[in-house]
């Protein structure tokens, strides 16, 4: 019995925040943002939308495309760094509630931008052990809720959105998720962090005044480590599975920064045509980044049944991971 990625779905909020909008908010320019990041705009959820709303809408699409009923789902896992609630209930539980799913295991994971790769690893293990048959995995983020729009180092980078997929069981090895490798190193945690509102810096007037509830990032340090780690990660998973770069149909890196993507792509000799690029219109959507990019490719008929996808991500923690995944869904009509 193997695990297969049976469908993909996505949801992006309607509100668009452009670089020109940001020019009016912080000391920056469209030219500077575009040159440094490749981002031109990002989506921002409305005040009455929460992370589980985004995940719910992406999930509906993934479920419909998988051709299954909601009551056939036997696990829901959500990756997010911007949950509906600080500790409980989980965003996965809220997505389940909105879908009408009851009495099914639902929980969140916190792996930042590597969240979707971690989800695939977890779902693969549950399916291949025989414990579960149809798992809904969701990467959903309302990162705008933890961004200080006076902090130029972060507010230009991040956007909101969600992506979801159904991982199910198959006896066809040609549909299988081939492999996932993932890891973490907490020694770098301070370089990309939301320092407040947890047990270390609880919600108190002085911590809120110091804006510890917002994301903080040491951009240059993160950039250097990300390029090296992402490159080594891909080399490791390809060598481990005796697969050459030429055998990959589509490379889907985490959409954090065009310069990072380009550095990794060129080091690994992936063509531009085989590399997913959605950074310009969505910005960095953390755990939602890879499934949103995959969905864009799918709806533009650039992914078809049987294609071998290489996913690669790096995020706060630090966390990182890569996955070799066959697309086992129906071709987009």
C-alpha cells in the first residue's frame, strides 16, 4: 500500500496589496522590492476572514477534485504559523467543523514555511501504515495578522492564502509519493521568529508595546543559510533515490524570494520552464506557498497525471525538507 497525492486546491483572498501601496506605508519603492525579492503584490485576507476560512475554501476544492465525500476523510492536519487561536482549538479542528467533519482526528503542526512538506511526510506515514485512508492536509496562513506594517524587513514579503490536498492510499506504485526528507535545527530559531505571546514572552503590556507579537527576521542571515540548505536538501533526496534532475517534470520550491529560488535553481541546473514561480503575485505565504504554486500549475495545465514533482522548502525554526511526489490526480479540464 502506497500514499498518493490525489488532488490539489487553493484559495487566495480578494484583497491585493501592491508594492505601490507599500510605498505609502513604509520607506520603500516598487523598484527596490521587485529587485530584492521578485514580489510585485500579495493577497491580504479581510478583517472578517480567519486562517481556517482560507483553509476551508481550499479544502473544498481539493475534496471535490479528489472525487471523495467529506465523510470519507479520516484525518485532517493543518500547517500554519498564524492559527485562528493562540493555543486551542486547533485550526485543523476549525476547518473540520466548517466542512462538517466530526469524530475524526484533527491537529495542527508548526513548521513555518516547510509545513506542507512536513504534512506530506506525516500523511504518507499514516497511509502506508494502514492507519488512515483519506487524509486532508492544509497549509493555511493569515500572516498579515502577525506582521508589523511599519517593519520594512517583513511587511514587503508576506501575504495570505491557503492550499490543500488529499493524500489517499493506492496499490499503484506509479502513483506513489516516492520520498520525503525533512529536518530542523533550533539553534537558528532567533533569526526568524515571532517572539511574543508564548510562554517565554507572554501577553503583557510591555511585550505588546515592544511589538513582540509580530514576526521578526534577520533577512541577510536567513538568505545565506536558505540557499545552501535548500540546495543540499535537493541533492540529498535526488541522490538517495537515484534520480537525475532531468527526470523531474516540475520543481516547486517554497516561494520566499526570487533571488533564493533563482540561486537554488541555477545551482541544480533546473530550467526556468520546469520551475514554479508565483512569488511575484502572492509573496511568501509560508506553509501555503507550495500548494498554492502547485495549484496554479495545475489550473494552467502545467501538471498532469503521473508527473514527478520535486518540492523544496525552508522556514523558521529553522526547518527544511524536500519531497518527491507523483501527481496522482485527474488532469485539469
